[in-house]
C-alpha cells in the first residue's frame, strides 16, 4: 500500500491538515496517510529535522514524506523533492533537509511552480500522490544540488570537558542533547565523570540503561535509541522542574583523580 506521511507546524484548530488530506485522498483513495507530528513550533526546522531523523528510518521504501514546516518558497529556498534510501521528502529547502541528510548521498529536484501561500495543498500534495503511484522522481522537476546547510548545533570539547546543549524536549519533558555516545566515549576514555545540567547544583554521576534504574523523582541520564544523551527525571518533568529549554547547557566533566569516589558508566 502507498504511504504518505505528513509533518507540520499547524495547530489542531486549523483547516490546513484536513484540506491537504482531503486532496490526497481525492487523488489516491487507497493511500495510507500517516501523521508523524503536528503543532510543532512555527518555523522549527531543527526540531523538525530531529523528528524526521528518528522516524523515517522505520518506514518502508517508497514512502513519501510531506514536510509542511516553514514551507514558503524563495529564490534561496525553493520547493524540492529529495530522494534518499528509496524514500522521498517534499518541502522547502529551508535547512531541514540539510540537517537531515548532511553529507549523505542523495538526489533532489526543484519542483517550484508558482507563488502560493499554501504549497502543501497546491504543490506538495500533487507531487506526493505522483510519487506514491510510482511516478518517476526525476520527471517532477529539474536537478537540484547543494542543499542549504544551516550551522549545526554541535557540542564543544577539550581533553576533559564536553559542553553540549538541549536540542529537543519530548512530551514527557525529557531533554535530549547534542552529545552522542561516540563523543562521550572518545573524550571520556573510561574515566570518572559528572554531568552538570544547567548549573553545578544538578549533578549526575552515572549513565542509566533504563529509566527505572533510578528512583522516582530522581534525576538521571541515559543514551536514547538515537544514541544521544538524554536527561530525565524518573516519573517527573525534567525540563519543567529544572527550567530547561532549547539551547540550555549540559556539561560533562571527566576526572583522572583516583581519590574521587568511583563514578562509572554502567
């Protein structure tokens, strides 16, 4: 069965999603429409890229992803379709796809047709249905290269410190950072460590494998399914209680002093 996913920054009270779904179903009644996420903060391209990165890999080849976030076209940010690993991504080249694919090998075409305030309905829906029917990707437009790459939010580090930041907050108020397991192990080299969340008062001295290894209400850290360091409060709301938001600082310090209590990765 053909699959078209939709991710937007529209709110539930808007008519936009209903209109787009209605058009898709009118053109292809048998399609399976999947809502990845909606009500994202307006123009939140970093958050959108994060959600897509952690969801598209679960879909089968041939899936078409319609991205309705910051979707207005311009000379610098045209409407495009990206083909990667047998899946298709439709949206504006506003930084989402640059963050999503980085240096990966992809193909893209420019599908900008005309000026419109509702490209999801007037441009993306038609392209999505065409692809879902098995249409030739390259017939949709002209070849397009050099995706727009905004400056990524990367952690900084030296021999004993990693300075990271919050890049996503989920519905449980868990905060996800830009510190991945590879960087943690590369800098840490098995040494003792402290994770400092926002200030020196919030300290974590171990990495959990699961949330329940820590008592209810206690602060914890673990590497999530995407390999990124996540800070949480078991059965609590870490972002709310610790006043954490996007770009809040999370720092990891590593120690060589053998006299300190042993802090280890478990």
